[in-house]
C-alpha cells in the first residue's frame, strides 16, 4: 500500500509499505479520506514526545472495513466506519489512564491506504456525511466535545467564547455550542475567519491581537462569558480571565502560545472561576459526540482537500495556520 511516511524530522515522503494484517480483535480499514491535526505537524517538526521514525502519522480517518481478525464478527465487513483515535482511555471518566495513546504515534496512523485497528475503535460513520466530512470529525470533534460538554458542562442559553476560530477543534466547538442552544462568540486575528464563523452561527467576533479587545468583547456581547474554550494559552490567557463571568469555566486543550507568564490568581478566586484542562475524550464522549452530530445533522467544515501526493503542501498549510476547518488528504 501507499502511505505518507515520516522518515525523520521534517522528512516527509509517499512510499510503498507492506499492507497491515489484522491481529485478533482487529479490523483492516481501507481509508477513503484522512485529515490532519496540529499534532501531526508537531510530530513532523520533532516537537512531540515519543518520536519514532519511520512512522505513519494521522489520527483521523474514514473508510470501509475490508478484513477482520479472529474474534471479530463478519458483519463488520463492508461497513463504512470512522476511527476513534483515542486509544486505551481506561476505566474512569475523570481522566485518561496510564495506557492512553493517540493514533498516529506510537501506533501507525491513518495517512495510508490501509490501517489495522481494534474493532472497539471503529464506529459506523454518520450517514449524512460524505467521506471528506467524516474524515474531518474524529480527533478535533472529540476534543471539542469533551472540553465543551463533559468538562465545561455547557448549558443552553449560556454565553460562550471560542478562541482562535479557524482551527478544526475551535470550529467544532462553535458548531457544538450553537447546536446546544448557546450564544456563541469567537476570537481570531483574521476578519475573514470571523466572518466565516458568523455563517456557522456565531453572533460576532473579536481580533485578539488588538489592544483592549477584552473590553470591547464585553461591551459588544452585552456581558461576560459563561464558558470560554481556548487552545493557545500564553500571555493572552489573562484576557480570557478578564472576560469570564463570575462562576465561569475556562476549558483548554492546548498551549500553542506557551504558558502564561503570570496567572492572575486574585481574579480567578474572586470570580470563582474554574480552569479545566481537557485532553481528547473517553469512549462515552465519543459516543455522545457521534450521537449529537447525527441528531443535529452537523457537518464538519472541510477547508482544503489534497491527494496523498501533495502531502507536503497540506502540512505546510497547517503549519502557517491558513485553513478554516479541517485539511483532508485522500489516497
């Protein structure tokens, strides 16, 4: 089969590799479409723990089950499935266990024509989604769902601020919050991305690079925010504390701008804010997310689609943050 292979730091190529065989309890999926995440870029740049080369990246994929291992019902053959990239979560809902990993490292990922995974990691793909849309869903959708619903406990009617809209997870957080009946606002450094967010149901947006954006946000939104979703961190984090309503929740799943140099402790305790770290999601989160996508007919936003042969272009687009929604790759 053909696969997108990382052979070293910043060394990417499309190469023929052996087809996978299903172990006991596994299925082989013929990938129809896969999608990129920032995690894949960090692995490519050598900025991720547990690097190994060569490796096949990719956490997101949809395709048809073409082979089954021992102990797997034959009824899975021919089914169109999406792959849950959250492996070995563990028994608890509060946090992942010691055996947790994410598909695409250390286990070879979805940027290949075929992949073998445990049957417990696949679910029938939502019927209203095409291959490109379904491929866009798994990692970003699961991450957004857990942060917004399981961790922040979003309720209908609350005011939500989604930071850095344009990235796949932020766009999902916007879509899920709108579907849940929240009033949603966004931030971005791009007026075009804010305009795109409005077409998905956002009330408006704010340029986080402008001085005084937090005061403008409170004024324009008519108040502070009950739930804030962030993946950037850095010194801009204090502005998020400033726009959080008393008793508000800030859920975050990344630190692309680094750690805040100062955490405003007095503001946090005086307003009784909750800071909620979040990573991926449990099997229960996965099932709830898929059910919500089907119930609300949510369609993932696909920004760009590339063939495997243009993988380097796809990675470069994600590295410069030029996309709105997900970047999809097709064999």
